[in-house]
């Protein structure tokens, strides 16, 4: 079967009533009426769950991402436990970059660490384009999961060029992104060559996931908030747009996410998103005015609120569901990932509360 045929089959299947394309999550992404506000959590699969810590006890992060049986099991854990409206593929933004030949590791407690940071045009050239065979474990894991999940949609994802470039140029996590910005301002041609190559790798990685049957994709530009709007538009938006517009005909919603992006929300929508991720710094009604009526929003509970007493969590969840009603579509989420110290029972209660509060409001409305 060719890649194309498989992709078409997956999309046809999704169109069925009661299938994942008809789920509250995908409907909200498309700004269609929903029975309740759908909810999932970034990093819902991870260290907050004892069953995750157990399965990962003796397996490295990158190794676990390359084992379809482990990927499927870890992806399903939060779906079983919390009853979230979507699963997100267990993987990492640096998985396709490693597949493209970059020597890197994911160090527990630190994040991605790159052996030889990118400095020159030759370094960029060494980042190879990838195809399905380079990430066959992802293709296989998605197929296993789509069969297992039934009506629950699976979200595929990738890192956006800026956030990936930051890890590659810094060699690891950075607070200031100083080396990244120095390269961007000082060697714009090299910068654009690097981002163009990363956009190509990212687009291929997302196409593999879509062809294998994911119901939506999220492009993580976690660190884009480090830039002014003018610099974002000049140095980053064209590359993220290559990825998002390259998926325009794929038939699945595209979510575009970043942190600290209050000033970038409009531009991140214009890059070609169906849904824009919003962190806790911007209320959803304000965010929606910046993004406009043609896109849904996703967010935006502060992950640290989950560490507070339940009465505080409840007040914040109700506020966000209410403010989300100003948007043409709302997917409830955190403003960034679940913190490892979060009590998983609080997450389960949040899912139930979002469903209850939003269903009640829908009946009244
Ligand atoms: O549940 C999910 O959200 C799916 C899995 C997922 C992971 N990484 C698993 C992971 C997703 C969507 C990512 C994306 C990712 N990875 C991003 C974008 C999202 C964001 O948080 O902004 C970024 C910036 C990375 C890079 C990265 N990988 C970081 C910063 C870390 C954390 C380092 C640490 O140990 O604190 C990782 C490792 C990582 N990726 C873990 C998980 C579950 C932790 C590894 C472990 O369990 O030891």
C-alpha cells in the first residue's frame, strides 16, 4: 500500500459519525457545536503517573520513543485513568531530529542535549531529510494506537523550527536563547537555511503520523515567546508556515502552541493554524480577540494551580470554561505541560469538572 492510499483511507475512516473526526475534541478544533468542552493535558503521559514511572524505570527516554509497544502503552495510560477527550502520541520533539542524524540524548531532569551544536552551513547540511523508514516505529505506534483508541482521537505532534533550532544551536535547554538569537541576527542566511531544513524534517515527521491515522496535529513552538512580534514574523513565521500550510490539505486540525506568546497570538494563527494554544498569562476572551473569529483556542490553566487546594482549582477551571465561551471553539488544556509533582487524581477531577460545567452551560444556552 502506498503512503497516499493509507492516508486517504485513514481520512475516510475519520469522517464516520461516532468516529474520532466526530469527537468533541476534533469538533471543537473545527469550531463546530460540541456536547461538552473537550479536555486533554500536555504531558498527560509522564512523570505525574506512577504507572509511567514504573514502565520507564529501566528504559531511556529516546529508547522508549522507539518501541511501538511502549509508546502505545504510555500513550494509553492517561486516557484510561483520566477519561481525557484525546490521546497525545508519546514521543518527543527531538525524535525526528535524531532520526535525521543529529547526535543527541534526552537527559532526565535536563531535557535534550546535543553533542555537537550547530554552528556552520556544513552542520546544517548534515541534518538529513527523513522519510517513513527513518521513523517506522512512529508509523507503527500510531497504527497500533488508532486501532486501540476507537472513537478517541489521537494527536500527533512535532517541534516547530524555532524551538528545535534553539536546542540545536544552544546544545541544550536555555533561558535566554542567546546563542540562537546571536545566530539569527548575525547570520540570517545560515539561520534561514537551518530553519528551512528543520521545517522539512518536521513536515515529513507530521506527514508520517497523519498517514498512519492521527486525528489532529500540534506544532510545539514552546520557546517562540522569547521573540518580539516583528522578529517572529521575520525569522520564524515563514518556516512554521511551511509546515502548517504543507498540511492544509491533510484534512486534520492543526494546533499551534507556544508559551509567553501573548504578543504573538495573531501571528501564530496567521502561520496556518486551526487552533492557537494560549498560556495562562492571557485570558481566553482576550486571546480570542487577538486571534480572530476564524480559529479556535486551546488552554489555559496554569499548571501550578493544580498544586493548590481543590477549591482554587475549581474556581480557575470554571473561569476558564466561561472565558472559553467567547471563542468560536475551545479545547480545555493547561497553559503548558503537567508538572511531575501533580497529583494525578486532581487531573481526573479536572476532566470531570470541565465536562460537567460545560455540558450544564450548553443545556442552558
Ligand atoms: O504527554 C505528552 O504531552 C506527550 C509527550 C511529550 C513529551 N515531550 C514527552 C517527554 C511531548 C508532547 C513532548 C514535547 C516536548 N519535548 C517539548 C514541547 C512541549 C513543551 O513542554 O514545551 C519540548 C520543549 C521537549 C523537550 C524536552 N524533552 C524537555 C524540556 C524535557 C523534560 C526534561 C526533564 O526531564 O525535565 C524532555 C523529556 C521528556 N519528554 C519527558 C517526557 C515525558 C520526561 C522524560 C522522563 O520521563 O524522564
